[in-house]
C-alpha cells in the first residue's frame, strides 16, 4: 500500500499531461474529415491528402513532446519514424532512411571534432588564451565567446563552429566555479552560442548550405544571379546587429551571478603555462580539422571539389582520428546519440511534410492571406512563416516551400523579389524556439544547463527581436544600402 502511494507521488503529472496532449493533437488531426484545398493566386490547387494530414498530425505531436520533453528528445525522434510507418504516411524505408542522411552524418562528424578537441586538450588551450584576452568580467566573457562564434561562422559551417566552440565553453564554465550546477551564466553562455552561431551564419555562403541553395533556387525562378559578395554586403550588418543585440539580451535575461571572476586572468595564464607545448595529438588533430575546414571553404571555388558532398569531406576527419590513434573504440561511448537522434527525427518529419505536400499546403494557405496586404506586411509575413517553419524542418525546405508562392504574389503588390529572398534568409538562419531548428541548438543542449522548455520560452523574446531587426532591415537599412524593395522603385 505504502509502495503504491509512493509510486503515485513519483508520477510527473505535468509531463504525463503533455504526453497525452501530443497524442490528442495527433488523433484529432489524423481522424478529422478532409480539409479544403489550398489555392494560390494563379488558381492552382494544393490538396491535402490523407498522408499529408497525417504528416501535420505527427508534426504537432513531435513539437509538443520536444518542447515539454515528455520523453528523451531522441526517443521522440524515433516515434516520428515509427508513426509514419504504422499509419502508412510514408514507407518505413523512406521514414527511417532520413535518420542517416548526409546532414545527420555531418552533425555526427562535427560532434566528433568537438570530442577530439576536448580529449587532446586543444579546447582548454584555446579557452585559456581567450580568457587572458577578455579578462575577468563575465559580461566580456559573454561578448568574447559570442564574437568568436559569429566570426567563425563566416568561414565555416555553423554546425562545425558550434561543435568546435562547445568544448571551449565547457572549459570556460569550469573556471566559473559552480561545477556542473545550472546557473544563469551557464544558460546564457550555451544558449547564446547557439543563437549567435545562427546570426553569424547568414553573413556569407560558407555559414550554412541554406544560402547557396536559396540563391540557386531564386535564380531559377527570377532569372537573377546574386553573388557571394552581394549577399554579404546586405547580410553583414544584420548578422552583427543581431549578435550584439543578443549579447544585450543575454546580459539582461541571464545576467551572470558573478560580475567578475577574481583572479581569472592570472589563473588562465597559469593553467595555459601548465599545459606546456603543443602535444603530438594536438598538432595532428588541428592539422586534420584545419585541412577539412580549408577544403570545405575552397569547395565552391574549385571545380574538381564541387561534386563532392561536404559531409564526405568532414567525415574524413572522423576516420583519420582513429587511423592516427587520436581516438579509440571507447571514445564512441562519449558521443551524445540523443542529440544525433534528435536531428535525425527533425530530418524525417521535415521530409515527411515536404514529400506528402503538407508543407506546400501550409505555405499557400498562410501566404494567400496576405495577398491584398501592404507590401511591408507581406514581406514580413513571409519572414515570419519561414522563421516558424525552420524551427521544425530544414531551413532550405522552409525557404523552398514559401519562395515560389511569395514570388508569384510579389508582382501584384509591386514588391521586388530580392527583398523577399533576403528577409527569408535572415529568419531561416535563426531558429530560436526548438532544438531541432538547427544543429547548434542541439549541441548547446548537451551542456545540461537548460531544458527544452526553457529554450522555447526564452526563444520567444529572441524571435521577437529577430522580427524587429528584419523589419528594420526591410524598411530602412536595405533600401539605404541600395536594395530595391519595390518594383520600379
């Protein structure tokens, strides 16, 4: 009797409530009668098939379970694949193949780089050097970490940057003197890294695949080519405005418990000296990772490298870590498979929404509501839709499903296609609500400093800041810099 009472008390009723909420949302949507077709301004119909409605049902269940973490986030991802197969929404082969697609393997390789940097001691070495420069003020430590993260995403993929910076932040946090306890400083440090990795990644085409894909997509539709430097010209101020605003945001929301860490600079110097000269493994690791990064950066400019997928290039580093003896079999146990499964599930639900036509149906229904709106409201509605969708599915897919419809409506409102493209690219790069929105979000979560619910909660004001900055760029900044926002303007 006593045991039964104790077991009842141990039940997390709040978690159980959200577990069943996800199931109820799935059931209501899946069993609902057929919904009307979406119709674009040209009169084209986009029907919502049974499979597409099922995709939306899984989408709602997964979002609820991810936000409230009713089961481990990787388990929710497994449920995504299982439910697609059980309810015949997509063949099991398609649903589970997405768990090992190149972007997921890219994340695996990026995490391996982070593990190697930690094991060899490179991260501690970098952390100590950085702390000697930024000093003892926690506000400056925030700023220094954010600037380094954002700057690195100009020359390498933000996933790889996050995986590289993450262990460095772990080393810095260890010197904060709070062990593994959750603190405001810890939350700000890791969530901030994820956010500014997104902000920096919009500045060049090297920060993420979304830019190059979107520009190619835009060229096919509009017939205009946008160069690397043309994109950077308009994105640079937006990316860095967001970086500094996010620093201010985290200083306000997660103001560190300690204004300074007395003696930190001297301690960092001492610890750096104790590391001694670079070890053989540190040199090997740095050379391997450096070669992979340089190869990926040069890939767009060397015709022979262009057909090779960047995932294959970065996975070479994982193979070489074992060949050179830097890592061994035991190190595989340290890989956070929960995080990798999280991203795998995101790929699966994203492709499910795309392939069943559910994503197109949602995009058309959303955008046609604004076909009579003021041009500025229309552009911001596209940016908002992409921002919300990119929290659940690949940002490339979010852009791809919204741009065709937006570019059809744009001429009727006298809006230039370029401003639509750039506004969409800004919000596509900064999913601040869900861990599945971007790999840096998931990598930051591995710190244990915050819950998925906290990430979502603080992502709301951060997303509002993003929309305000996007509105400022669309209405004031970009026109002043020479971007045409209205046709004939």
